[in-house]
């Protein structure tokens, strides 16, 4: 399991997710929790550039990710 905002997805995000999956072992599934817009706004003081549903879909489209959910 991994979590994050993943706004303006970049190579660092992909490497983080690859390491998270690797840490789970050979047959691990990676579930990623993508922060909701409201959570980001409360914690960081601004809304993400990319809306939450699009960020979730982008993360889930990565080969290393088995499932992405909003949380």
C-alpha cells in the first residue's frame, strides 16, 4: 500500500510506487490511496492542479499499480 497526492505526476512518483510494490514481495499487489482535493487543501492550503478523479485514474493506469482509490 502507498499513498500520496500525485499532483503533476512525475518520475519520482513512479519510482516511489515501484519501491512500494517491491517491498511487498514477489506476488504483492499495490493499492494506492490518492489524496482527495479537500484533504490537500486542508493540509497544504491550496487545491491540486489536477482534480482528484483524474489523479486517481492516472495513478491506476501505471503498470506497477493494481488499484488506486481516493482517500
